[in-house]
């Protein structure tokens, strides 16, 4: 989910693209990236889903097109076959994942508390021919993760896990996901730069939800930096994504 700083009406709006979440200071440069490298290579189903999502009142929750491209490339580079996604919304990042998995890829375990949003994108996912790769589960993720932890067969079984959900539970997710991802596998946490609010002064005019979740993101970043079980790389793609590669 994106975080947006409040601004006065006299200030120009940043990045009109839906799901922009770009930390680039130049709108023109971000638009250049989209029009030169992202949109020309965006699969037609992803373009269609992006445009459908743009009409939804919560469209800032969607994964940006450049981050979707990044995830698709990353999954191919690590040859991921068994993945999980916590926080689905309309399914843009989920579709990116499904399209990246090979034909023998296993089911993507997709967890979200709102099936209604997922069903906005489901017809497009079905038309793309990848719905069979997705196992959508509606409801809170933590109880299901706790059940999976109890079963040894799930330990170290996931190649890649993407988390774009409730920021106040990111650390709770990490405590469980570290056992479910394989050694050498990757966990990706979205929104870890929280639209630049992490370095905003105390009196900065932030929206209430931005200010509330900022402390949880700060806590997560500090914990990941100190976690010797993973190698980390924090990238200013989209709203910031931190990749954690499990090493032990």
C-alpha cells in the first residue's frame, strides 16, 4: 500500500500514474522510465489489470508497474517455482508472479482479507491462463502461517515470498516466514521506504495513517538490518522494497 504525504493545493501533484509510489524527485524521469522500459514490455493482461485497478477508489494500494516488472524479472532470475504472496488487492503483483513462473511452477499461495478486491482482477487472471497457479485464501494470514509452521513439510518450501500487507504485522510475518522460505530463497517486503516519510521531520504534515505506520516500518528496517539469518538489499523501487535472502 502506498503512503502519500499531505500537501497544499498550490503544490503540483506528484506522479499521476496509478500506483506510482516513486521516490524519484523528477516526475519527468519517472515517466520516461515507464514509457521507455516498462509499458512497452508490460504484458497485455497486466496492462488491462492496471487500467481496471485505476478505476478503484483504493488504487494507490496497487503495485506500481515498474515494481511489477522488477518482481517478474527477479522471479525468473532465481528460478522460483513455489511462492507465497501476503496482501493481494486486485492481483497486479500476483499476476506478475504467475506469468513469471514456469509451466511446472507450483501453486502461488495468495493470502488477503478481502476477496472482493481480488475478484476485480480474477477475470483478467483467468483470461491470461494462469489462474490454475493460484490458491487464494481469504482471511488473516497469521493464523494460517501458524498452522503451516506446525507442519514440517512447509519448512523451507518456498522459493519466494512477497509481503505487501498490514505494516504493523510485518515483523510478525517475518518471524514465521523465515522458517517457511528455503535457504537461498527470498522474502520481499514492500513499502519499506514509506514514501520517504521515514526521514521526515517530527513536525512534517503527514497523513494520520502514514504517521501511524511509519514507526512500524522503521522498526522492521532496523530488525532486518540486524537479522543475521538473511542478507538484505533495500531498493528505491516503487515505495521501497527490501529483499531478504535466507542464508541460514
